[in-house]
């Protein structure tokens, strides 16, 4: 799984390489190429770094699922609230943009206002009374039921 995740990670950034933690063999660590090959615990990663590594692990696991299954869609529920500052958000959006350019459909559920400003297509869902919701955005067609 680490090798598969590293292939995904390399496509996103040349900074990190996932490895087995030398002190805790059942845990992961990263080699940080921008810090002279320093080995860092995944517990010490920033929000943006954790996002990148988690995304690589998810994509790596999906690619291992079966040679006959291709994952063309990715849905992220929140997660952006943990990003620490503009650089982390830039890294995350750059990563998602590169996946989109590879033909992946990316769906993001978020309450982070800065994210709404940077995503081209936004569908807004508003909770209404009685357990109903309204949706607004491109491609949304009202249907009365």
C-alpha cells in the first residue's frame, strides 16, 4: 500500500515519501525531501501536509482495489477546515486541480468561505424547515414533488 500511495504522492509533490516509521513499525512516517531527507512522524504534519498524504493514501488504496476498477470520482467531506493558512489551502487545491486535469471528477463538501471563492462550480444547499433543503447552482433544476 505504501508503494501505491507513494506513486500517487509523487504525482502530486516531490517533497514527501511515505515510509514505515523506523521507531514504530506499524505506523507511517514521511521522508521530507525539502528538509534534507529528514524523517518526520505523520503526527507532526501540518494540516495541508496531512491532507496531501491522506489523499495519496486514499488514491493508492483505490488503485489497489482491483485492476478492473477505475476510480474516476472523488468526494471530500470537509477536511478543509483543518488546513492551516493560505499555503496549505493552495497546496490542497493545486492537488485537486491536477487530479481534475487527469479526468477525475472532484466533489467537495465544505463550509470554508475561502474555498467557495476558488472553486469554479458551486452548488449551494440550504436547509429549510420540515426536513427539506433547497439547492442552487449550475445544472440544478427545480423539481416539485
